[in-house]
């Protein structure tokens, strides 16, 4: 079965990007969120998060 990257619908805080990445990588979403915060504080993380939110489709799982 082919894995696809989607924004999370169940485990989301803002737009579901970190939850979707965590589901894809099969890791805890908190770890992905901590990495996202570290990238945001470095300057470019916010831009990458917004681009990912626009590009990634929303999951159809409920």
C-alpha cells in the first residue's frame, strides 16, 4: 500500500500539517510540532508551514 501525505483532520492544532507529517512518518505529533517551532523561531519555518498547508490535501479520514 502506498503512503500519501495528507493534512490531519483528527490530530490537528492549527491546519493539521504537523499532525499529517507525524502520521506519515509514524512518530509522535509533539516531536514534529517541536521541530516546527524550532524552525519557526529560526525564521523560515512559518513560510514552509504555510506553503505545506496550501499544497497538502486534507485527509478524508474521520
